[in-house]
C-alpha cells in the first residue's frame, strides 16, 4: 500500500513539474505579454495544483491535517491566480503594451481605451 501511495504521489508531482516546465517554455517562446500571461496563468496554476496534490497524497497517511491545508492552498491558488492575471493583462493593455502582429482582432479596443488618460477625460 505504501508503494502505491508513493507511486501516485510521484506521478502527480511529475505531471505538475512537467506543466511548470511547459509554462516556462511558453513564457520564453510566446510573442507578447498577453500570450505569456495566458501560458503562465493556466499551466502554472495546474502545475502547482498537481504538485500540492502529490504532496497531500504522500503525507496524508501520517497526518490528516495535511488534507485541509492542501485543499486550502489549492482553493487560494484558484482564487488568486486568475484575478492577478486579469489585472496584469488589463494594466499591460492600458499601458499600451504592443500586441503581437499575429493578433487578428483587438476586441477590447471598442470597450476599453488604450491609455489611462482617456479614462479620466484626456491630458492637458
């Protein structure tokens, strides 16, 4: 039984590590900040969740409080990462960060001005 627990924990932690590597590759290879944030936000979050799950599986037989702490960590990871990624993308867009030439449509252009001065009413 101990072997199966270690095997399952190892597999989930390795999957999490592979997702983190994919996130790092996306951070390096993708063309603009919006694509990079998407890669880090999605693959990074899932990678961290898999690593936390592997840790919980490994330590669960010895300490039941690990389950509560692991679930709490996963909950806060899912709560904070999308909000932070959204706010960073909005700040990059409002700062007029250049969009990749492969981006076909800028859907935010009609709803959101590209400069913060446009929000206030223009600079003098």
